[in-house]
């Protein structure tokens, strides 16, 4: 069987697409596919279907969906594809049977080839990865939990596309890229990287006036939509085009040199926690549970993975207050810093992982010039910086795991508290 999520959710078997049933059953399948070969709790499936307002029959509805999917897979020779675990349910399927996992693998191969200076190989891997997309990830699945992860996948697609085009520009393919970049700028008008690449492609194709028009259009959109000027990079590029700067001319591609290590102020110990309230009372049982779970001794048998505690509840019940009270009470256990981010901040749009990683990396002293472009590379740098540190990370008002996953440390020395 083949599972496709980079577009509308599809499952292929025996050369044809399966009928996946109604919307609830598709949401359950989407969550299982996203967490293939890992257990998914009933509560998580209920939340994915009903958000924060589940009916009394919600668990029964999940079981009906699971039964329907099992019958569907059994009819095509896979009766044991969904198994019941102690935690909930698990979809057992090879990673290469899921298109998003193949996409991730190909992008990793592309970045490895890029770093080794094999630009043509990098472009081929990137193009193979991008060809797996048929439209927006999980198109048509109306679930906040699923769409949060779809947003993360979309950002991965954009950064892969931008890096692929950058390598092709280095190979002198500017004329071939003008059409694709024109479409990407129209599709993502606030993504300044594509505008910059289109300006370079047009300039190198002898179309200086059109390159300058791209800047004027981008500036107008930025001011109208966000009330800000384009970033410094785009402004400097416009100035370089106006003076026909030789630095814009194509230079022969050379093997990529090892990137310099980002300058990090090791002595910097960020403390980003907002103040706790002085007259906090009650919640002693919950506070003690949080403290116990987040401060397991590093040399103890239970500290082999990153400790993570999630606080869930309806709006206004005091999740953030409880999280901050707990965080302050255990701050001494994390002498290398305490990080805090509000993932919503009362805005109509959620804060992206790339924005939060920007703030966290700068808090540790990473200079702006050393910040990677893609969210994946920022997450890698973040994990590297925290590898030998004991840091507490508090993530407030998360919409779903898609927002949280790139912000998690890779070593058990740090801990995470999420509301």
C-alpha cells in the first residue's frame, strides 16, 4: 500500500485508490499516518476530530472509525495494519510507503550533496522530492491538529524549493528558472527569498528593468499587507542591480566550503520566563507532578529521553499561570537558561517554528548572519546548542505538534513544558 498526504489524502493499493470513507475516518487515518509506527492515544484522535468540544460519544466514534479502516485494509490483504497498543492505536507501515517520509529522505540527501559541493546531484534530489507534492498537504482535511502539521510540511516544501533554486542559479540556469520563480512569487508574495531569486534570474537574463519591477511589487505588497519595508537583503539587491554590481554576475560553481561555526556567546544564559504571580494558591498536586517529571536525575534510569509535560484545558482555566509557577519553581535545575515562547500571542495567525527558533537562537548569542534560512537547519542548530546544556523550554498556547516538534531539544539534559 502507498499512503499519500502531500495533497489530498490518498491510499493506493493494487493500482487503484481506496475509498477512505467520511471526514472523521479520514482525520483518524491522517493522524495515524503522521505518526506511523508510533502509538496514538484515543484522546489525541478525539481532539483531532472534535477539537476542544467532543460529544459524549466521541470515543465510540473513534472506535467506529478504527473498525472501518481495519475492514478496508483487511479487504486488500492487510488485516494487521492497524494494531491496538497499551496507549491507543498504531499504523504499522514501512516509512518509504508514505510520501512525506520519502520527501524528507530526499531532502536530506539533497542537503548532503549540497554540502559536499555536488550541486547537480543536490538539484536532482530536490526535484525528486518536490515532485511528490500534488497540492497543499492534507488538502480538504478539516482538523486543526492535522492542519497545524500540514503548515509545517508546507514550510519544509518552500525552503526545499528555495534551496533547490539557489543551487540551480549557481549552475547558471537563470533563464530556465524565470517562469517557475514568477509563479512562486505570485503564490508566496511575502516570501522574500523567491523575490530575490527572481530578481537575480531576470538580471542575469539581461532583463534589468523587470528585475527592478519585482522589487517594487514586493515592496508594495509588504507595505500593504504588513506595514513594513522589505528586508535588508532585498534592498541591497535592488541597489546592486541599479549599479550593475559585478557581484551579481554568475561565477563558476565551486565545491561548498565548510560553513563557519556560528558565533555563540557561551556565557549567555537566557532567562525568558515571564513573572509568576505572588499569590498563587492551590494546584499543589499538579505542581508536584510537573516538578517530578521534569527534574528526573540525569543519571537515573528514567532519564533517557527529553522530559516533556503538556498542560491541557479550556481557555481561561489557568494553564499558563500553572506552567509559569512550575517553571520558576524548578528553574534552578536548569542553570543554562530558561526559554519561553507564546505560540499564538493573540494573533490571527500562529507563530511559526522558524520565528520562534530565530528568537531562541539569538537568545543564545547566535548572530543574525549565522542564522540558517530553513526551519529544518535552524532546528538542527538549536539541538546542537542544547546538546550539552540543561535548559528549560516553556511553549505556551500550542495549536498542535506541528508547531512544537521543531522546537524540541535532542538530548535528555533539557526539558519541555507545553500548554
